[in-house]
C-alpha cells in the first residue's frame, strides 16, 4: 500500500499507514474528537470555577465543610466525565456502523482486533500523528477534511466489482475456447483411429486368405452330398463309400493342416514386413493419444 502525506510542508510527518483519502478521514475524525475533548475540559474547568465562585466566599473552612465541597465537586465532575465517556463510546459505534454499512453493501466482512486498541506503540504513533497534524504553523486544511460525511465508496467499489467480473468473463471465454480446441483434437483422433482400425481389418482379411477356405468348405460339402447320394442308391457300396469318406476326411484334415501352416507362415512373413510394423506402431501411438485426450476431457466434465 502506498502511503501519501497530507501535509504540504517538507518536514517529516507521522503516518498511519493509510492512503491519502482514508488518512484525511482519520484527521477529520481526530478534529471532531479534539473539539469534543475541549468541550469536556471546559465543562470540568467550569465545575471548579463554579465551586470557587459559589462556595469559597469565606477565609476559613472546617474540615467537614471542605469535605462537603469536595464531595459535591466529585459528584459533578464524575457525572460530566461519565456522560462524555458514554457519548464518546456511542460516537465510535456510529462511526463503525458507517464503515460496516459500506462494507456490507459490497458483501464484505470487516474484522477488528480489540487488543490493538491498547498497543502503546500504536497509540504513541497516533499521538505523534495528531501532534504533527494539529500543531504545525503552516498547516492548511484541505477540502477533503471539511466534508460533513464519510464519502461513499459506490464509484470505487463498482469499478472494482466490474473489473473482477470482466476478468472472470475473460478467463471463462479462454477456458471455453481451450475446451473446444481439445474436443476438436479428440474428434480428429477418434476419426483417425477408426480409419486405422478399418485398414487393419482389411489387412487381416487379406492375410487370412478367405478365398481358399471357402473353396475347401465347398469341396467338403460336395463330397458329403455325393457320399449321401451314393449311400441312398446302393448299400453294397457302403463300405467303399465309408472308406472313401475316411480317406476324404484325412485329406481334408491334411489340407486344413497345410492351410493353417500356410496361414501362420503368411502371418509371420507379414509381421516381418515394414508396413505391418509401421501400422502397428501408428495404431499404438494413436491409442495413447486418445487415452491422454480422454483424461484431459474428464477434467472439464461437470461432476454429478
């Protein structure tokens, strides 16, 4: 916080650690307090003067008369001082009420430290400040000090609130833009993953050599039909057909075994090709990117 002096002369001045406006308000209150204090002292002085004028008309007094005069004076001074102290307390409460009302208008909660009111160092600092402000010969009152009321903070508070709202709105727009960018990147990554998966399936179809498998299945089906037709035509050839069927099954198993061996060799050769390794590496990287994007998107999803 920048502390500005309210005095125009070059001599050192005690400061309260406040800005110029608030320090002027403090000076204004101190002027009011000095005035009330002066009135209180004048009242006390008048009590003694009244006693002198009304009771001290004789040259000698008895002890009882002196005690009676002092008791009466004590009662009057006690009443005056008590009344002034009570009034000072109420005045301070009204001053705090003004400050708290302004703070509540902007939803602020002020706190006070009562223990600091008895801090001798701070009290001496205030005393020095009062002395420097009200005893300077070339002191000129500023227009800020003669205002009858505490200046409202509507304009300053509104400006601060508007700046805060504008800052939050700007940050919100940045977050929205960033979220849209991440969503676009995630969509593009998903599309690319779908294309890669489709390409991989096409390669697997080529690798599997589905055409040979279909031809073998058709051949087996034809043999089965022929065998069943032969059985229905003549039971004499049943044994021959059964042997033929066994032979055919062995041939089929042999062919399937050969086909499986060929598929494994083809798959092994394909996996050794650079195209397959590159495709597998690309698919692995894309899967990692998608997982990372999903983790980043989960941070912006609202909690249930």
